[in-house]
C-alpha cells in the first residue's frame, strides 16, 4: 500500500443519509422546527451512524445568521437528527461556502453543502475532536524504514537483482573494485527515500496550504531488494471542495515524479565511463551472465526498444543525459531507485478508489465518473500485470464498506476550476510516462 489518503472525518460517514431528504426535495415535516432551539425527539440513528457527535453548538438562529451573511436563506430548521439545516437559493457557491467554513471553524463547527435544481442545502455539524498524532510512531517507522532500505541497498550492491553474489562481484571488479558497499547502500537509500519522502511532503504541503489536518508520513519498512512498501499520510479533516481534493491528489505524484527524474539523471551523471578494455570485459560478463541465466545477456541499452519493460520517462531522461556522457554505464543503485520511484508514481496515479489518481478523478468527474475511472484503473492494473496490487485495492474497497466511493468534499456541487481541468492532462501524461509492465 502506498500513499492512500484516508479521511477520518465524521463528515465522510454517510453524508448522503443526512442530506437525502433535502436532495429528494421532500417537504419538511411539522416536527422540523423553523428557526428554533426547542429540543426535539430525534429519530434513532442507524447503527452505522452512531459515530456522529450530538450537536451542542450555537443556537439555530446564530447558524442562520452566519449562513445569511453569504447566502440568501430560504428556510432553516433542525432535521430529525437535531442537525441545523439551512436551505438557500441556488447560486455559485464555492467562494461563499469557503468563507462560511472559515466562520464556522471559529465556532468549532463544520458544514456540508448539497443541492437540487433550485435549492442548496447546508448542514452544520460539530467538528470532531481529533486526537493528536503520536509523532514518535512516525519517527520510529521512518528510522525502521531507513534501516530496511539501507539493508536493501547493501544487498543490491553485493548480491544484485540477479540473485547471484558471484556474478555481482565479477561486475563490481570491472566497474568499481574499490567501492565502499556501505556508501553504495546509502546512495540507494538516499535516492529512494527522497522520492518517497518528498512525495508525501507534497501531500502534506497541499493539506497545510488548504488548512486541513494531516499527519506526518507513516513510512512502511519492507524486505530487500526494495526495503519499503512506501508511505502514507492520514487526512484528518475533509477537503472543502473539489479544488482542494484535486490539489491533494496531484501534489504528491508531481513532486515524486520530478524527484524521480532528478534521481534518474543523477544516475547517468555519476555513472561509470568504461575504457576500451573495460567495455570488452563488460561484454564478456554479460554473455557469461546470460548463459548462466538462460537469457541473451544481462546488460541492455535503455532506449525506446525497452518500452514497455522500462517507463518512458526513464528512457527519455537517460537518453538526454547520456548525450552529455556518451557510453556511460549507469549507476545501478540510483537508477534502480528511480525505477522504483517511477513504479510507485504509476501505481499512485492510476485513477482508482482512494489512490492519488482516484482523488484526482473524483475531483474532476464527480462520484459517478470516479466509479467508472476506478473500473478502468483496476483493469489497467490487471492487464499490465499488477495483480497483487489490484487485488489489494479490491480488498480495501471491500473491507472499508465504501466500495468504489472516493473521498467526498464538503462542497460537492462546485466543479473543479478550469485550470485544474487542464492540469488533469498532466496527471494523464504522468500515467503514460511512468507506465511499464510489472517487473515481478
């Protein structure tokens, strides 16, 4: 699992049920009092919704006044659950609702807005009390992941991806016989953790920019040859609108994508330039290695003939930077880190469920379009050989009991901004450039 943002907000727990009466334009019952603080006998809550805090905030007339400062109020009442509900005239609501949220936040409240043809319905909730994160857990997992990635880097240098220590040592004698294996391990760890860590802090920066609560990254240690299963952050408050949801989804992959390019370029710039004798030795080693493993050879050029075995972005970057250093032998530690970075970016940008690509598609296409995109994304995973990851996503969808549903913004009626629609093309480009068949 890599970087699945999860909303722990009470708002994400069945908002549809709370709003369904208004969305169906059902007439308000007599028991739903107009601007009144009188206690009502609430309808018993379904078992799935008992996590909602009982409303005990400002009186209904105060809520109506705050809403009226931004919208033209048509009606205000307490719904059968005791939730302040205000119906307003339908109009462009994005900026107005954002200002209303700022007012409500000062009162410890939060709201959601939905709409019908001519009416918008705003429901106000108690903002849930979020327990502060235990940063010691983040630190402990990070240090554990640094250790496992360092061990993976040491394994990669001393044993290699081929799993033959003898062949790897023969290669080391040719390309860098005096190399310190611990420095090589650190080079791999630095490259890979830079990609993963900065990806996550891209999400963290977007959350902070939009004043949303989010944890620090939780790194997940793993076994060699990669040493980690990635990282994730937990979103503790819902995005206000689709723009914020889009930014949350795109920020991490963009940062990770850029860092992956930098790491791939660096693998060329610090790579080994063999002389004529070493070139001959490498050719002989490749033939010997291929004979032992039953393949044509263990060394190959990173060019367009390697696609879709290699991501296009790595082919392009290595081609451009190799023109500066013709004949270079890529630094394997950094290039493998870049390969993992491209793989993780691809898996994240797939438009499925609550992956980053799922957040982006949910913001652009809405709930129904997101379901279609999730089906397409899952099919892409299965066709390209990522069966285990696809099954894992299906398992999360099943056990979360939310199915194909993505993260739901508080304002789900305002469309994503036009320039973000253009940025969606960037997300698609990253999906294409990082795509490669599963190497496993």
